[in-house]
C-alpha cells in the first residue's frame, strides 16, 4: 500500500485538522500510525478506534465519489503539494485545530503548488455591506491582474466577491471548503464554485461527501492562511471567523492586512481593532496589498540603467507569453503555450491579461502581438 493510500485512510479514521494527528506523524510513518489505530489500545483516541469498524466501507464510498466528481488526492511530497502548508507543523494548535493536513482533495484542472506560489487570501463578513463587496472585488481583481491567485472560502459576502473579482479579470482562484470538495456549499454558490474549478481549484481536507460544521470552518481557516502569502480582511465584526484566519496568518509569519471602514460600522470593528493592536497593516487599494505581499524592498526603485517598463511590471508568465507573440504570425493558444513553456490554461489566462492591457490581439485563428511593452 502506498503512502498516499495510508494518508487517505488516516483522513477517514481521524478528524482532519486534529492537532494530535500532526504530533504523532512527527515520530511515525503514516502506515505505522494506521496499523496502530487498527490494533487499538488505550493510547488511541476512542473516536479513531470506533471508525476502524467501517473503514473499508468508507474507503469504497470515497473512491466512488472521487470517480463521480473527478477529484484527486494530493499528499505531501507530491509535485502538486505546496510546501507552504508544511509551515503549519511549526505553529501551535488553536481552537482544537492545527498541524498540516495529511492530504487534500482537489477539484479542478489547476496545479495547486503553482497557483499557491503567488497568492492572497481575501476573507471577511458573510453579511457584508455594498462597500465591502466592492472593495473585496476590486482588490481581488487587482491581485489577479498582477498574476496573484486569490484564495478564499466561497462563502456568501466578501468571500464570493473576492472570487468573482479574480475571475472577472481572467485570474485564478482557490476555494477552500469546510466540507467535501465534491459538494457545492453554500448551494447558492454552485455556479461560482463550478467557475472556480474551471479557472483554478476547489480544495478541502475533508473527505468527499463530508458536511460542514462550525469546528470544520475554524479548522479550514488555517489552510486558507497557510496556502496564501498573506491575508486581507475586508469587513469583520469583533467576533468574526475572518479574524481567526488573520490570527493563523500572523502566527505563520505571513503578511496581515485589513481594510478600514466607517468608524460607526460594526462590520468593520474587527478590522479596526486588528490595525490598532498591530495585528494588521491598513490597506486601501490593490497597490497597497501587492506591496505588502512583495515584502520590504521588493518593490523598490528600478535598477540603474533605465526606468522600469511595462514589460518589467508584468507577471513572469505574462512576460513569457508576450515574448512568444509575433507581429504577423498568428499563433493558437496551444502554439503560444508551447513557445512559452506553459500549459494551455496558463497561456490562455496570460493572453487575456495582455489583451486587457492592449498588448495582445485576438484575431481569426489565434493571437498576434498588438504593441511592444519594453519601451519606457
């Protein structure tokens, strides 16, 4: 049996996010731990022992749902695994959740490690105001236009606005769910989740078919924070789940940001408190957020020898696609992808970004270079 199979069984025997699991896996291999749970004994938590009676049946049900919904199981050590998730092993548990996931269920054609490499978590109130919706959408769109993946939880309010903002600019988004990755939750966001899976990924550590609970939402928040290079909170009351995500981000050493609102708005009270307590940097626009994500000095003045050009400011993949385009030679998306060394999905996303900037032109049969970007 492979390690991936052992980890799958662990995810069914235990509650994903249980901090005891991460502690045990520091000393034993997944297969050894599965065998120990199956043997039972007083040192094994009761709920884990009880689940052994139905383990084979649960494995069969999960595999059936995987086949039906086109899911895949990604584990540490695989090419698609984001190393950033391993940082959770070095952070103390909180609210009965902690440690890196034993694996992740994924729906969608994107590559998780690649999408998470440059990413921003945008979270906030479910019952947000029109102001919150607009700000979340605009900042997510700015991030997507800069080649940054937007990570959120697909909930109503700020989450949904952030996902839609990224998708509107042809960017990728990752939805991290507190239920199985095969489920559309909330149901009203089914169409949005379908689009996210098409342009990015739907992710969960919960087994397929698993329903969400309050504790699973809190456990899920650590994954949102760990996957992203920073967390932005847009509207959060004093007791908001979004602040839980911000606390995880802070513990992980990620960039922590908050958008201010009217001082009279209870929906922004949590954001104001986070800024006042030094737990978040105040940001008001996409440029601020991108600067915080880049880190001190990363967005410094251009190197001596000339001013930065529009080409220099493009994301790396977009620069490769622009280099592949020609004035008179019409290239298909596949042709562009081959020249740029990207997948067709990645090349298509970059072509849309370049088209919005007036650098690429869509014509009959493919794409052409519209104008140069390397002139300051």
